[in-house]
C-alpha cells in the first residue's frame, strides 16, 4: 500500500465521524447567537456547517475506495447521517421560530406559515430516516442487499445543503464592520440569509416531495420482507396492511392539491404549480406501488370487483388535486387580477365547467370496462391540470408595463381551460401513460426534472412547463404506434 493510500484511508474516518462533531459545534454557536446575537459566532457556526456539508458530499466517495471495510463504512455513514440530521433539522425549526420572535417581531402571516412549514420538513426528515432504517433492517434479515435508488441519492445530496441554507436564514445576524477579512464571506452569507421566501418555499417543496418519494421507494422495494414476518400466512391481513401504503400516497396526492390552493391564495402561483407536480408524482407512485405489491390482483378464489375502495379513494384524490384545485387556482388568479379586462371574465363559470368535466373524465375512467393497458382514453386529469395552470404561472410574472401581453395571456388561459375540458372527455384520442414511460426511460426523466429545477428559479419556468405539456398534448401523433404491451411496462427498457 502506497503512502498516499495510507493517508487517504486515515482521512476517511475523519470525514465520516467528524460531521457530528462539526454539526454539534454549529448547534452550540446557534444557541450562542440566540442569546447574544453576535455576528462573529454566527459566522463561525455557518463555516462549521459548511465544512460538515462538504464532508457529507465527499465521504461516500472516500469510503468506497479507501476504507478497509466498505460495508462497515457505508453503515457508519448512514448512522452519521441520522445523527447529523437529528441535530440540524430540529435546530433550524427552533431557529425559524426565534427569528420570528426576536428578529422579525412584526412578521407577516406568510413568514409564520414558512416557519411552520420548516417544522413539517423537520418532522418529515426524521420520520423518513427512521423508516428507512427500519425497512433496511428487514431487507438485510432476509439476505437482500440494500441499494440506493435515484430518489434516495438525490435526497442525500440535497439534505445537507438545505440544512445549511435554513441555518443561514434562521440565525442570520446583520453585519457589523469588523475589518475587511469578513466582508467577502458576509457578502455571500447576507444574500442567503435574506433569500426571498418564494425561493425558500420552492427549494423546500422540492425537498419535501423528494423525501416522500424516497419513503414510497422503500415501501415499494422492501415492503414485502416486512410483511412476511408480521403476517406469516394470513394473506387477508397482509393485503389490508399493504393497502395502507398506496392509500397514504393517495392521501398525500389530495393534500398537495389543497396546499396548492392555499399557496394560490397567497399569490404564490409558481409554488402552487410545483405542488400540483408533487400531486402528480404521488398519483404515479400510488398506482405503481399498488401494482408492485400485488394489490391490483384479487386473492385466490375471490372474484375481482371492478370498483374497489382504493380506486374510489384514488378518484377522490384526483378530483381534489387535478379537477377542483386547478379550477380554484384559475378562479383565484382571474378574480384578483388587477387588469380589469381579465378580472371581468366569467372565470367562476368556466372553472366550474372544468372541474365538472374532470370529474366526468374520472368517472368514465373508473367505469370503463375496455381500458387499454398503458394508455389513457382522452387527456388524463393530471396532465390537464398541469397544462391549464402553466399559463397562470406566466400570467403571475407579467409586470404592469406589459398590459397587452397580459391581456393576451389572460384570454389564452381562459380559452385553454375550455379547450382542455373538451379534450379530457374526447375519448378517441389515446394518450401514453407518462409515468410508465419515464420508468422505462430514466435518462429522459432525470434530464426533464433537472431542466424543471433549473427553470423554476427563472422567469421562464411557466413557458418551459407549458412547452413540455404542449408536447404531451400532441404526443398521440407518434405514441399511437406504440404497442400497448410496451406502454404498460414499468421497468427500464433493455
């Protein structure tokens, strides 16, 4: 073994086991900041957490290559993650409340909601960590090697930077001149500490969706091993327990839709659109999980009913998120718009027509006895919801000096809602199941998500989202050639 390899092996434990020490020291600094409001202590805590974040991003690479026991190193890394996140996320939740009380005593309702939202993220992170540990334990007991899925990797990459960002924002102390050696660092920290709530909400919503998606991924992959020990040979009990997982995802679908309406009331249309994307993700995951767990097939000796409780619950959630919520958001935007030409349009009537058309589409989908696997008859409601709300994101970013463009986008959005209501119930057109298509083409899925994340921080996000949905609207021109057996397949193409 070369001297370089010896040094690298010694560096690995420092990277893996040094993170909790750095984060704990950052917590002490945060407590001192709350007591003293000293900017030097705040800067020290920020540097400590930044160093911990760097360790988190590179320790896995060192562990794989230079640790004498890679399996033990991976286990140690997972334990360190749990320790670090158990410190940092409750800390920033407390910090957000402290900021409201002592830094922004005249806070707005939106700032209060943001502090509560950070608390929800904190709870979600801790629940996800413990749930992942629980599921991995069952998998290892049955001799199943655990593996990192894409959502788990993405969640690991995002968690540490988000923790640092929330720390910087929660404990921000205004700069006091203390010499030129602080100026450059504080110029960056000041921008992060005063980051607009809109940008913070976007990042946090994406992180929340990733965490729930990671939980769903663990259920989908390792749920069977857990139930083998709990249920033994009781298939009915097994099925009832299994149904909890997709039903929970279905409930999250509805919750995302309701949150989208709430954000629209606050004038946060981009955030509302992201939440509708989250609802579509959960709608995709609950169906995939139900099929993966065998819940779509009847028990031996039991006649399969066409209408099931899970199907009804899924239709209710879809009705909330993709029929009622988009119509409600449309009405909120138009009724409160400052342009008199837009606000005077009969938005309420058209919104009701859209919601009813979507509900009719869901009823037809449930009762249709001649469904085509992997294909939809008529435009599916999740795609319709994302299609009609994307111009509203554009409308929300148009400035007061662009009145002609504003009126054009407003009238276009109004007509688009009517057109989409018809397209949802025009059943001769066959649309590809986009969720399964992405499963078969992961490169396409991740490139699209990457572009969405990039564009969401720009004024062009609404245009890009509309362009993507427009491609899907015209996709039957090509997708009609795809064999239904291929369209129904969920795995990666080989």
